[in-house]
C-alpha cells in the first residue's frame, strides 16, 4: 500500500487539502470555498480525496493549520496542529531554503513573515481592513464586469497607472469610481489599484522594516499578475511565486506531520476517510465560571461532546478527548 501525508488548512474563505508523498512531492491538492460551512467543506474534500486515491492509499500522518485548525484537527485526528505562520514558513523554506521574506495574501486577511537563517524572526498579520485581500479584488472585478482571472492582466496593459487611495477598502472603491467618472481607462485604474493595495500592505504590515530578498509571494492573491507586478515594481526586486501558492499552508502542515511521526516513530492518529460520515456539530457557549466569560467552542460527534476550546483557564479544553495533536500553537 502506498503511503502519503495529508495537510489540511481551514480558513475563513478557503479550505485547502494537500496529499504529499515521501519525497515531499504534492500528489494532489484541493482548494475549496469554505462558504461558512467548514465542517461540510472539509468532509467533502476528504471524500474527494478518498475517491481519488481509493483503498490503495495509506495516510501515514496528518497535519492541520489555519484559523480553523482546532476544528480540522478534531475532525481528522491530526498528528500535529500548528498556526499558519509556522506552516507557511516551513513550506516556503522547503521550496526556497534561502527565503528571507514571505508575503501572503488570502481571501480575507494577509500576513508578512520575516526569516533569519531559516527561522521566523518576526511576523505581522492584518485582519482589520479588507483592502488588498481576495474578497476585495473579487468585488472590484465583479463591479467592473471583468472575470477575476483576467483582472490582473489589465494592469499589465496599463501605460499610465492612476493614483488610487489604498489605505481603506471604502476609499479605494470610491476613488476607483471617481477615476472612471473622469474618463480613465480600466487598465490604468486597475494598475493604480494594484499599486495602491501593495503600498497599503507594506505600510500596514512591514511598517518600515526592510524587505530582504529572496521574497516569496503566496496565498490566493498570488495568482493576480497585477498585484505580483506591483510588488516587484515597488520593491524593485523579483519575487518567487511557488507552484502551489494557493495551498502552501496545507503543504506546510503535511511536512510538519511527516516530521512529527518520523521523530516519534509513533503510528498516526488520523481517523481515516471512513469516519468522515460522522455527524459532527459545532456549538458555542459562554462559560460563567469566572469574570473572563469565555466563549467556549464545543464539538459534538453524533450528539456526544468530543472536544472544547476557547477557554483561557483550560477548564473546558482539559475535558477534550485525545485527537492526536501534539501541538496546539
């Protein structure tokens, strides 16, 4: 039986899955819209992988990451659960060992990661303003009646990019409308928007810190050639866009899972594809045990509690059944 490693990245916009072989080669990847239903989306993704590989595949280890990593770890029986910063850094270093800066822009948030000698030295995340994220670009492409796949290409055709206010999604959109009303062509407006969003990203996340190459650009927005070109223009350097730019978190989770089981020589805790039909339910409750009033997330399987998280004191999470996760950071 062939053996593989599974990485799962559950985010607010997308749920990504990667199946990797012993040589760290990605054999299959899925990029699915979460659509507000992470449990159903993850189950559908696992079912798709099960049909793709059949009974001839064995998952030797499973890793989970993303904002929904605790949920993903519970559903899959992950061997390791890690935050997105670690997962993205590990994946990037495998592809480009000397990478010094990672630019990541997803559907609703963005982050920047600084590395020194292969170790994360600093990072910053932006989850407040939507300007520059995938959802904002999708909305602008729809408003201009341009397929999102072609949106960035318009920027490359620009001869005279206009100046767009990019500090806020609302201001950027109103400025775009104003530029349209004054007769500027779509190519110049879109090029100006891409440059404005890159300036906004660097101002909000880098905050004056030096961007040192090699630089890698990943996340769903890395597919936008206009944003990529704007980064290269403003940073005055070439940037690396990895082949699996859209699932780098899941890829990193798979690598971490492989390292974990090989270092401990223990069998995987992966539940297997057969358990994905279980009736999982997510509920939240407010703990009134102290003044913190924590919102505790509860996972139920077939009506029975399986795991808790979200409490600051550990009162509830200590009751969680073992899901095999060696780290919850």
